[in-house]
C-alpha cells in the first residue's frame, strides 16, 4: 500500500492457500483448478486479478478511516524480504500488525496486514 508519492505505508501478505481461497473464490474458479494450482505451488494471473480486486476494496475501506494515510495498492507479487537497509525494511519488524488465520479447502491460510 503506497501513498501518492510512492511511500510504502503498509502491506498485505497472503499465503498460497489464502490466495487461492480469496482470489479464486472471487472469480468463481472451480475448486479442482485451484487444487491443481496448490499442488503446483503457484497461482494464475486470473487469481491474482481477483486478489487485486480484494486488496483494492480493502484499501478503500482503510482509506475511509480518518487517521489512516490515503494509499493505493500495487499489483500482488511474490514476496521477497527486503534488505536490512532497504526503505521497506520496517516491514520486517512492524509494530502495527494483524494476523488473520483460518482453515480453507486449501489448508491453513494466513493473511497478514502490516502498517507503519
């Protein structure tokens, strides 16, 4: 989640099973196709597009809270931890963090929201 000047103010981390459940569910992809992606360890562009929609809606809700900075989501990408001296290194030790966990048809799933 970035501000208009490109500053990263937050991030949404989502594991493969949650990505398949949410993104695949939004686009109503058949469960068998999603299970195939799970066994391959990757998601399709269509599932990523579904996740983009979910992240965009979540961003819109967060932007309506007065104390939050106005942010826009970037496209979902595979997570690579930032270097310790990178501008986004704060993500590794954020004090503003929410972990959401649950069981889906694709196994245990986690969504993590972090902010500055």
